[in-house]
């Protein structure tokens, strides 16, 4: 357990990324691209479920961060979680805005690199 905690990068640094990982192909892409941003040291990944729960301490911490929300589809669940909690300091991208289609976008290397390259400097 302590080894996992040691390797966890939750809530570290000012630039964070949160993704709605959903159950679709675009949710998978959202999650994997968020992890790619973390591995490349562009942003640290944080758990959007904590914000969804409305955890007051987490919400207050998030209000001090530079946040990128990656949603897979036009439902924009991640963005709605931010709005519900009064968090306004975020950039948002829905992968469908990049032209990928829900249910027809394999989370393969080509699509992952495409999305990563489009958003890595946000």
C-alpha cells in the first residue's frame, strides 16, 4: 500500500488533468490521454470522482489549480461536475469536438496520439 501511495501523483502540482473516463471508446481515449499527459510531465492526473462527490476540501483545492478537463462525448460530464461545484478555473475539451465519433473511435495508438497532440499544450 505504501508503495502505491508513493507512486500516486494525485493532487500534486498546479497543472492537473481530469478525465471523464466513461464506458465508451471515447471515455477510454480520454482516460489514456490524461495518463499520457501525466507520464510526459505536462500535467498531473487527479480523480474527477472526488469532485463529483462534492468533497469540500477537494473542491477548495481544485479552485487553486490550472485544470484541464477531458470529456469523451458531448454530454461533458466532467465539465458538468466542475460547474456543479462552482469550479470555473478550467479548460475543457470534448473529444467529439476533434472529430472523433463515439462508438466508432478505437482507442488505438493513432487516435491516442491524435488527441494528445491536439490538447497537450492546453
